[in-house]
C-alpha cells in the first residue's frame, strides 16, 4: 500500500467533516418534552410561589417580594438531619459556586425551625463553602406556616416524625427547585446528586439571562482524537512498508495532535465546564449506562497508562535504541490507538447518540 501526502490530507479532511456532521445540537436535551427536571431553556412553569415571610439567619424578615426580580434555587433542609440534608447542602454549596457573580440566589429553608435558630443556621452555614455569602440565604419560620408553604407552593411532602431521633425528626423531599424572577416555579431536580444540581444550575443561569451555550471543544477534542488515530494507522502502514522516514514523521504528528488534545481537554474541564454550570452527563440507565461507564473507564485508564509508554517509546527512538524501541512500540501503539478511538466513541455516545 503506497501512501501519498495528498491521500493523507484527503483522509484528514473527511474525518473533519465527519466530526462536524456529528456535532451536538445547540440545545442539548431540548427535545426531552414535558418533565419536572426542565432543561435550561424550557418554557414550562409549575405554579407560583405563595406568600411567605421568614427570618433570615443574619436577622430581619424576608418575604416573597424581596426575592422577586432575580431567579433563585431553593431546598428544604434541617441542621440535625442525619439522612439526605448534608448531601443536599453540599450540592447547594456547589450550586452557589456555579452561580457566583450571577444575579441569582440560593435559598435553604429550615423544616426544623424550633431548633434551627438564626445562630444555629449561621454555625451550620459556616461549614460549607459560600454558606456565609450574601447570595446564599438561610431562612426559618414557625413550623405550621413553613410546612403549609412547602405543601401548597411546591406540592412537596414534609412531615414531622413523632418520637424519632433528632436526626430523623422530619421526613421531607430531596428536591431542589428553580424559581424565576416572577416567582414562578420552573423546575424540580434531585438535590442529592451532581447531575440534578448541574441541571438546576443551568436552569437558573438561563432564567438569569445567561443563555445556555454549547462549547465547540468537545467536537474539537473528538476531531483531534480521530486525527491521532488516523495518523497512528498511517504510521503503522509506513513502517510495515519499510518507510522509516515517513513513519517517524507520522508518529511525530500523532504525538503533536495528542498533545494538542490533552491541552484542549484540560482547558475544557477546568475552565469551560465550571463556567457552564457543570458537565454534560450521560442520561442513559441500565445496561447502556454500564456499557458507557466501562467505555469511559477503560478510555481514561488507558490514557493514564499510555502517556509514559509513549514518552518512553519516543525517547528510545531518539537514542536510536531500535530493538528496545520496537519492543515498546508493539505495546504502546495498540493502547494509544485504543485511547484515541474510544475518545471519539465517548464523544459520540455523550453528545450525539
């Protein structure tokens, strides 16, 4: 098989067109239909928040009118809770960090108000990042009006459990709710999971006027992985044909493309994802979820193992230790190729299929 630079360029262009054709839609999840866990730009409403007046942990009373004009995220917790509340408050802390700098509030309302005085709530808030921020409110009122507010406005269950241990004194929902600037309820989300929190944050960001965006970097990363895979195959064909110079050039190009992918991948995960309110998560369940997680796990572990192997193989070539280089290359290239191909597959499963 004789290769030409012209043929290589044609193959790369075709791969680029395939990646672009498989790019994710501009509104991920927008076709999910009517769901309580509404996607960011969903038009659905789920009723209005009724009138209330609670005490804020810093002192002073806070009413419904005080929260109008900007969206807010609300959850119902109590400080002695021994079940879901610590996880919910941790997720509220994550939500607060993701909403920092945006005109939106995070609100925690106590469902054990006799115990959760402003002083107790302040101490509790101090254990969570952002808990003492002006953007995160901790409210409490008398038990009867609080429970009536939760049941009437949000249609969520809450019930005191007689003679239970303090940590189990109240049975309640794990939902966190998104409310818009007009006091309309715009979504219900699982308040104990990162997936639920990320969806809620994206919803509130959109309600605050921060339009949902889809970064082009996942598509770019898939493209770079695909190009690296193609270069590896071409490099293998070149060395099988005895063309060492072409093989060396193609392998250097594969290394450069993989390095560009790594830089883009790290930038996307540490800079872009936090600014978007969380990552895109796999929404499947059952066997498909197990298959996806297996694919992702082998891809990540393979990438971690493969990097030092690639560096070792290149170093041996640089030192012209050809027998050792050949031994390492036979083990490095298959894993490198697997990592590159599965990188494209992870993209397709997560963003396209």
